[in-house]
C-alpha cells in the first residue's frame, strides 16, 4: 500500500530505517528505489534529509511525545532549488510498542508557495494601478466640471445656467469619490470625510453667504464599500442641490443637514433643511425630490425613499433595513462636521 501511494510516503521502523518508500516519493525527490530501503531516512540523497528539525520531529514522534501534523520543512539540496515541504508523521504501534513504526507523509508545496508569492506581487501591482487610474479619473472629471462651470458663467440663459450647475455638482460628486478611493488602500471609503468633502464642494460653488446658509454632515467613523459610496454620493448631491434651489428663495438663510446612521446592516441617509417647506415649495420641487435618479439609486441600494411630514422645512430619507421593518432611529450623538 505504501509503495503504490500517489502521495509521497515513507514507512520507518523504530530505528528510523526505511521499510518501504512509495514510488511517488522516489520520483519527487530523485531517489533510487533500490537505495530507499533499509537505510535511515537521514541517509537519503546527499544528506539533505539529515536536518536537525526533521530528526527532532521523528524522534519526538517515535517516543510518543507528539504527533506531527503539517510541519513546514525546507529541503536544501546541493545545486538545486529549495523545496518547500509539509510533513506529517504518525506512530503505528499495533498493540506492540516495542515494534512501533512511523508513517511519514510528504507534500511538496513549492509551486503553490511560489504562485501565492506571485499573486501577492500582482495584487500589489494591481492595487497601485487602480489607485493611479482613480487619480486620473478624478482629475479628468474635475476638468470636465470646471468646463461646465465656465460655460455656466458665460451663458445668458438662466435655465441653461442652472442645468450646467446641476451637472457640475453631479460630476464633482463622482470626482470626490474617486479621490477618496485613491486614498484608500483597501478600496473602502470613510463615509464621514467623504460626505463632508462632497458637501463642502457643493457649498463652495452654490452658497454665496456660508454664514447665513450652512451644510452640516453627521456620520459615524466607519467605512463602506465603493459601490455604496457612489450611490450615496449621488443621492446626497441631488437632495442637497434640491434644497438649495427650492428651500431658500431670495437668498434666505438656514441650515441643511446630511445625516448617515447605521446599526448592523441597517442604515439611513437623511437630508433635511430648515427652508420654506413643502407647502410653499409646490409641485415643481416635489417632482425634483422624486426624480428618477434618487428613486433608481435607492432601489439599487435595496432601500426606499421616505418623505416624513414636518412642521417646517423639508426632509428626505433613504432607508435600508434588511432585517427590521421598524422606522429607523437616528442617533443625535453621532459626530458632526460643519461644512
């Protein structure tokens, strides 16, 4: 059975002499089958098997002190590459401790280790390449956004100017995400700094008096996947722009809050303002708030859009609750960043 084993095997007697060696062992380690019987395992080859680690393992197993499982052993042979081996040694007593035998199983993992090392190098190279691509995408998007804003200033049509500004903010939200991804070694995005920078970008281009009208971001110090970040960033862009356009007519002051709260897999994104409110805003703003972009992104995230009635201002929430149908509860103690 030992000789026919496809796995390299050695059967040793109590004196560590080889009783039987599998043909697979002889092929794997260039051992003459005629020489692989009745000699100690430590005499095989050119002496490369006479390693202190291997001798200690075999002797400890024979004494009954240990049972060796998956021990890593490097086989150093003269003028040949090092082989990475995994050894398992078992004692076979068969009720007669005086004539115990040892079975040694050997697995050669040299190629697997080399492949794993190459994979690690490739993964590092790919990560650097992805970061470079993200930087370039972000730079290109910022150039496109700058061109949009330049054209918005030049046009004489107020309607066209508004459309260009809206498009500018959508492009900037994606550019901001690409910057965050490029800075993240693991690819995940820290949600609080991402939303804060996004709202700072919107504020800088759309709010004339930051002291009168401000945007604050409240979110925990956690990271989320890039896919979710993209959708959340676009949703925040749409809802914040909507509040700025419809909630504060004639330069009125107030506050816009962006709140992201989570508990396990459940999370809620809320954008609310202290503006003129739904009744004053009218049907056009309702259509804006219910745009297909926000609805589609919410569905993509597995969430739903909710617009709770408020006495003043307006509020929109994207709620994702895979396990709990109850209404979300936002934690007011979450860290807050002023934009």
